[in-house]
C-alpha cells in the first residue's frame, strides 16, 4: 500500500485504468473453455455493468465535480452551471465520435459513415473503443483529482463492470464466426484502450487543477452517454429487461457501497 501511495497521480491513473481494462480479459476467459452463458444471464450482467457505471458517474464524478467547483467559486450558480455544461460536453463528444467513426454494433449493425473497405472485425473494435475510452478517462480523472481514495473506487467499479462486457464481446464475436481464441484476444485488446484514457485524464487534471470540475463532469457525461445509448438498449432487445434492471440495481448499490467505503 505504501508503494501505491508513493506513485504520482498520473502513474496511478495509468496503472489503475490498465488493471480495470484487463478485467475485460478476465471476463472473456469462459469462452476459451466452451462455456457460453445464456442470453438472459448476459443481459443481467450487462445491466450490472450499467448500474456500476451509473453510480460511478454520479457518486464518484458528478458530486466531486460540484464539490470542487464549490471550493473554487463562491457563487451558488457557477458550480452547477459548470457541471451541467461539462456533462453535456462529455455526452456530446462521445455522440460526435459515434457519428463520425464507422463502427458496427453486434445487434443493430453498422453506424456512422459508410466504410465498406473496413473489415467487420475493425468495425467491432472501433465500436468497443468508443465504449471503453470514457471508462478509462473516468478512472484517470478520479486518480488525478483525489489520488488513491479518489480513483480506487472507480478503478474497482469499472473493473467489475468490464468483466461482463468482455464476455459479451467475446461471445458476440464467436457468434459472427471468429474462433474462441481470436475472440478472447480481441476482447482483451479492447480493454487496453482504457489506460490510454486513464493516462490522458490523470495528466490533464494533474497539470491543470482549474479544469478539475470540468474534467470530472466531462468524464461523467461521456459515461452516461454510453450507458443510455449503448448498454441499456442492448440489454432490453431480447426480452430480458426485468433481469437487466435487476442487474442494474445490484451494480448501482454495490458501486455506491464501494465509493463510500473506499473513498
């Protein structure tokens, strides 16, 4: 623990988001042994992931953003105004990336501009990258803003929700014809975009402290977009919305507990 405490916020952001990203590989391990959970169980797991991300967005990012803005500005209107604008900017940024990059979802197919020359595997990877980058950014911002106590709950929470996502990605790739080993490898690689986001988030917040409330709320907005545009709709497409909602509730309260206990 002394070693962890001695690391800089930037190093913490990188390694914390790296470990969270590697949980994608842990979640995908069952496909190597031919074990495929039912669609209902996968939807419940993705609902759990959505609940963790939802709680992390509010309790680990938005509330600290309001607190940080409140310390810097004495006005009652400036802190919530900053946080509202930053949330919308975060959501808008991911929506913009979603619009300009060609990518493919497992259920709804291709989105973004036409890109017939890109192989489907790259379209999948781009889609998952769009999904995972905000998670790494959030972990990095958490460590950059509050050190171990600020980033650890986010790293654990994001790691927990990465496991069912990794399994979902690997299963979906198997479903469109990829081998089990290749599907596992791709699922693992998609999690490795998170330390890139973590390094960026921690660096920006550490170097420019006035950006702290902006960075926290921006990361929250980016995650909220992914939750509402990608994960929740995906869990409701197969008629298992009750299980998905149960998973969301469990994920939300577990992340809330972790944030209070570890933070």
